[in-house]
C-alpha cells in the first residue's frame, strides 16, 4: 500500500493567518494553482482511490489533483481539521495575534494545550486519525493500492505522529506542512515507512503559517 498524503491548497484565511478549524473555507485562486501544479507532478501515479476530509478546501484539492481520472473520492470525518471552537476565525500570526496567551501552547506545548469551548485537544485528533489509519491498514482490498489522502495541517500532523509513534509533546514533528505538500508512505503488513515528507512541486513562495 502506498499513501500520498497532501495538505490542502491555500485559502484566504490561510493568507490572513486566521484559524480555520472546521469552518468550511474554500480554496482561493492561488490555492487552486498550487493544487494544479501538484497534479502535474503526480500525474504518473495510478491512484486507485482517494480519502478526503469533507471540508471543501481538502475535497477540491483532491478533485484538482485527480482531474480527468475516474478515481473515487471518499469523504471521512476523521480527516477533518482540528476543531478550535470559539477561536475559529481569529488571527494567530505573530504580528496580528488575537488569542489568549495560553493558545501559544498550541505551537510550543501541544501536550499541555487546553482546548477552548467547542474545540478539540491534540489527544482527540491523534486518536481519530490513528483510528482512520488502523482501519486503512487492515483493509485487505487495499494492500496493493495507491491511495491519495487530502487533509489539513493539524490533522496531517496527527497522522504522522501516529505513524512515527511519537508523543503528544512531539506532535508537530518538523512543523506544519506547506499547502499542497506531499508526503509519501509505504505500508507493509500494517507497518508504515515514510519515504518522503512535506515535498512541494511548485516554486511559489508560501510563508510559514505562524508568521
């Protein structure tokens, strides 16, 4: 089984450094361009199926990558972005910070992060993304399949945290992946091996999301 895990393309809220969470913000034109450029580089991969977050920015990224192909796209709620409750829509950039000081643990201490009203903590996201992976690994029909997965920054980090067997304190690993970055994983007998991580197929400049 080969997995190609992709963070969605850019949205206007990404550009403004607003916390999106589970608000359904669509791709902007630049985000669509990134997805189209990624599609050209992945054109030679014969995908058998795709799993996507149900949010439109992830779903459209999948559709752009798979344009012209008869590849089924299956929406799975476990791939949705982390819920931020009352913090959704607020700015998290260094210059426009509009959040309580305790939210800095989101970046610097995920194991100590306290979810706001209506939000999730990292343990919850790790659990649901881990359950998704275990179900996928165990599906006998998919053992020789090439699968595209389109998701979001925090949810993608949860997938990788599970794969690497790391603690919540190490949740972010190498950091938030770039928009439309691709991570390739080979799974054999339920054991994942990350072949490449956070690879982009465009020359456009995309600033780190926390800046």
